[in-house]
């Protein structure tokens, strides 16, 4: 009854309010206008013959976490095809570059009963793998109506979400009832899923532990290595607004202690590149080069802002000291496991609540360095830059932990096999 009411409200609201919202998103570049028909559930591509698995994730993080699972399943089943959906332009760009043969990307339809039905009617997936915590009742109920197996992979229920859903158990129960199996990314996530009404659950670990190496263009890497010219360097990756300023304020002091230092910044949202450059240059007198504008790294360059998509792997390979952003502000952190897999000494700030389970495991292995503020960050970076023995120790601990955690992939594959026909 509740789902029927929800669908009815959506059908009424779409022409009144959602149309205006969508037009605004298009204007702001948050929708791919050329492929907007996919957001309405309309497909141009034909459905591949044979077994089709559909994997859905909200954005970049979820999509990238799928890649090792996609690669493994396609190797096991030579006739299998995999459909990947996400909702953001950035994730679509990344998937276009990284999906292997027999896997392809479509945009996830807008939440509307007509679009959900149209999407499912065309693709007719044999199995649906739903990643993390983005629940869309229209689509989930449509999948259940067709009796298609639906598995939650890497299920995550944050503290905030858990408290909120506890107040609305009448709403979350029918949503979780759509899932055939729920695999939590930690024991705590699994307990929360059970408490909220999930009937068939298991905890196998976080699939992000098993991530594939990021793509690396060897020609671009060689050019960057030449420009960096063996200078002392450190990487500030996946930053959010204000983190660049927090760090930029102290870079001159760090450079005084580590001569010829260069700081490389890879913002989480590349479109902020020009803004970051202008702020660092204006507020702190730093000499900044912008990658998106093909500005070279010169002898005088102090900060290099790599505001591009899909090149983070190059910098993880070239630079051995990495601070992972989203953690100096109350955002919850970004994926600190990626640089660890590249054998980089990895540092995070105090706000890593999006990765609580991974952080607990990394702490036990002494695999990650935590700082409370920017001053502590500057101190630890200086020590890493000036003490080769300390740097080597931290790089080894990070790498050994990251590689040992990759076994979660095998457990998830074994669970999925039971539902592939």
C-alpha cells in the first residue's frame, strides 16, 4: 500500500516539480543531455543475448568498486554480459574508459514508475546487484515484481541513516523486503540491515578492499615524471572545498623545511580546478600550474592542480606520500585503500566516518597515519620527506595490509554464483 501511494505521488509530482529540477540539472551540466533518454528508461542499445547481470551504483566510488567483480565474473562466465548503471556524468565518463568487453554503461532512470518499468522491460536482467545504500523504491519494487534475484552488495547503513530509518521502519521494511540477499560491508552494517528488517544477510567484507589498479597512461606518466624531475613531492588527493585552503596556508612553511618541494593536488571535483588555483595564488602567493590548461610543471611551480578525470593512478604511481582528502572537513573521507595498494605512505584526517570499518582494520595493522589537523599533517609530511627509513616502513605497512584485505572478492563471487543461471 505504501509503495503504491509513493508511486502515485511521484506520477503527480513529476510534471509539477521534477521537470523544473531536471532542467536545472541539465543547465548546470549535471545531466548528459545527449543521453538523457536513458534517464527516462529509453534504451538505444539492444539487449545482449543470453545471461545479463545488471549492477547499479550511485556514483564514482560505487562504480569503481564494481570493476574487480565485473572482471572476475566475465572471466568465469564467457557468455555473460554486464550492464552497469550510475547517475552521474563523471561516473559515466570513468566507466566508458574502464569497462571491459561484454560490459557497458547506461544512466540510471529517474525515480518514476513508468521509467522503471520501461527500463526493466527492455533489459530483462537475470540478476541485479545493487551497490551500497542508494535505495529507489520504484525500481526495487519493479525488480521484485518480475521475481528477479536482487542482491545488495557492499551494503552500508551509516549511523545517521540507521537512526533515521529506525524512525521510519514502516518505509524501510518494504524496501529491504525487495532484496533476495543483503551483503553488508561490515559486521555492523549487517547488524543494522537485520535490525531494519532484512531477512537474508551475510557479512563478507568491503569489496573496495579488492579494487583493481587505476588506469595509467604510460606516455603521460613519463612526461610527468620528467617534469617533476626527482623533486621532493607529496600528493593531496580527492580534496573537497576548503581543504586546499587549509593546506595551502602552510605550504610556504613546509617548503622552507623541504627545499624545492612540489605539492600535487587532485580535487575530488575537477571542475573546481580554476577556483583552487586562483585561491591558492591570491591568498597565499603560491605559484600554481593547472593540468586541465596544459600548464607545465616548471622549476618555480609550487603547486600542481591535476583537475582532470581518470588520471589519479598516474600520481599514485609517481608519488609515494599521499594525503587523502574529504577527511579534514566533516565529509567522512575518501577511499584511502587505493593509494595503499600502490605502496604509498597514506595519511588521513580526523573525519573518516564513511570508512569506519576499514579504518579500524587499518589501525590494527598500523597501515594508515591519522592527523587531527593541518599542523599535524605538515609535521608528518615533513618527517616522511626527510626520513627515507620512516617512509619505507610506512609504505610497506600500507601495502601489506591492502593486499591482505583483497580476499573479500572471492567470498562475494561464491555467493553470487548461486543466482547465475
